[in-house]
C-alpha cells in the first residue's frame, strides 16, 4: 500500500494529464504548426541557454518544451501557453506555465513577428517561479522560426 502523500501526488499528476488531453481534443483550428527557437528561460529548457519547441494545439493554446544546458538534475522543461491575441497578429501576448525538475514557473510575455507573420519570431517575457522551493523572478528571451 502506498503512503497517502505519494497517492495524492500521483492523482494530481493524472488530473493534469487529463486536462492536457482535453485541451488537445478541443475542436479548434491553428494558423501554424508550431515554433522552434533558441533562448534563455524555462521555455528553452533551463534558466540558461537552450532549445525550445512549441506545438500549436489550437488558435489560442500551445504545448511547449525545451532542453538546455546547466548543472541541473535534468535540464529540460515542459508547459502550456495561453495566447491572448488572435492568430496573425504581429504582437501576440501570452501566459506560459512551465514545469521542470527544479520547480515550476509562470511567465507573461509576448511573441513579436519580425516581418510578415509566420517567419522569424522574437520572444520576450518576465516570470515568477520556485527553484527548489525558493521564490525567484526570471526573464525569458529567445529567437525562433514559426513553421
């Protein structure tokens, strides 16, 4: 028999996974497939430098993950992004929730298309999270390509 805290942790994980599955099944069209980029911040794997991938689940929701460098237990992160502007806008503000082995974080940021929408994208953001249960404020900056 498992201790109650382990069972509660597992139930929380299953609830989160179920929410992601429902978001993926929500009927919605996306104007692009996703984005790949390099940068600094949790969407790119670690607070240092890394590579990130964003996959559109719909017009206003995307799943993202990254892998980066650093002396962390596992230099990777994943999360969900809620886009606050309609597709095709040159400036797209967003809120991103991330999880990684050292903690969790929430970013408020913006994607800025350089030139026409659907090509080169600059991403900026400011976030708040916990790193080994210590509160931290962080920044996110990256350059990517929308495909």
